[in-house]
C-alpha cells in the first residue's frame, strides 16, 4: 500500500528552506488553500491529504509525488 509520508513532506519543506506558513502561502498561489494547522497535521501523520492535494503539494515543493509517499506492506 502506498501512503502519504508526513515526515517526507516535512523534510522536503525544510530542504526548500520554507516554514509551514510560507508553504501554505505558496500553495495558495497554486490554487490550494491549506491552513497551517492542516499542514501540521499532515506532517505529524494525523491525517493524509487526498491524492489531488498531495500532487499540488509536491508540485509546489518541486518534488515528484513519489518523494512524499512511502510503501507499507
């Protein structure tokens, strides 16, 4: 099973040098409004975005969607 990885999201965001708030602003420019608290929940693994949102997040970060996922048995 392929699942969204909050740890990978956090790592990609930090590698880009962005805060959660700055990523949320960037996502809004891409047409996706996500609150910082929602992004925190994604990163903490408390919830997962829909595939369409995950794709927009990966595009805003400039990384392939596969970089934000993990495979579990």
